[in-house]
C-alpha cells in the first residue's frame, strides 16, 4: 500500500507529519516546492576551480499566493525581502551569516 500526502500540503508540513519532528530540511524543501510551482527559479553556476564552490541563484518569478501560511511568507521574505520585485535575483552566498534568523522565525511559526 502506498500513501501520498494531500495535494495542497507543503513539504514542510508533510515532513512534520512523517516523523513528528521539524527539521531544517523540512523548511528548505520549500525551495524546490516553489520552483515546481513556478514561483521561483533556481540556477546553478559551476566553477572549474577546486577552491571555489558552485554558486546558486534564486530568481523571484511571482509572489506567493495571498493565502500562503505565515511561515512560508517569512521564509520567502527572508530570501527576497518583503518588497522584492519580480525578477529579483539573490545569490545563495549573500544569505550566509544572516538567513539563520529567518530559519528560526519560520521554524517557530510552523511549530
């Protein structure tokens, strides 16, 4: 027997239901979820240097739906800013040392 989560259940909520715990990966699963829904685009640029890591870019394609849960909005605004325009591009490395506060806020809201 195979079970599937309800169609409109975000992966972060499904992750909690699976093992009754909230992990960072449950929140981070929102990124490919939004990508699949056409809300953001994720692009990777590789480097040929062994000393530099690949860079990821997040591009805002559209706004979150008005009825999105608050934790999703917090997470989304943590990446693009509250007034981020459509087409805004953010480098993953630019979120280093500051996005952890957004993760904490979203975690509290989801719990």
